[in-house]
């Protein structure tokens, strides 16, 4: 199982490594703000949109740890609300993900 650390005040970054299909992956999301914020996994768009060439990087299963709520998911994007303090998001992808095709993004305040 791989663990990746991220802060909701961090800018959009590319996933640093590949994730195998079925590999349990934990995104440990810090939120140092006094208000809730958002964390998003987002497939990098093809020609500015999701189309038949876009990988369905967020198809799979998600488990929300304490401090996270309200998962919104499609095949291309998944977002959660992160309470102050943060929490862990566990993701088991249905397909193999190439690191360079997935963004991690926090929205800050």
C-alpha cells in the first residue's frame, strides 16, 4: 500500500508515481485551515475536455477516513470535503493509473 501526503492549500500537482489496478492507495490530506476545504483527484484532460481518449482514472472504490465527507465521483474526477485537521482517503483504482495522467488538487480557503 502506498501513501501520499497532500495539503489542501497545496497547488495542483501531478501524481508522483504509477498506481497499479487494485492497489490500495492512501492520500493523507492535511487541512491546516480553520474551515473545511476540498481535495480532488482529477484526470488530466485531453484537448481541454474529457473524451474517449481520457483515462478513467477515478473509477474504483473510495473509503473516507474521519475528517472527510461528501464524496463526489465520476470516472474522471473525485472530490471530498476535508474538515480542519484533515483525514485519509483510501482509493483502490479499477484500472492502472500512470502518474502523469492524474492531478492532485486542493482548493485552500
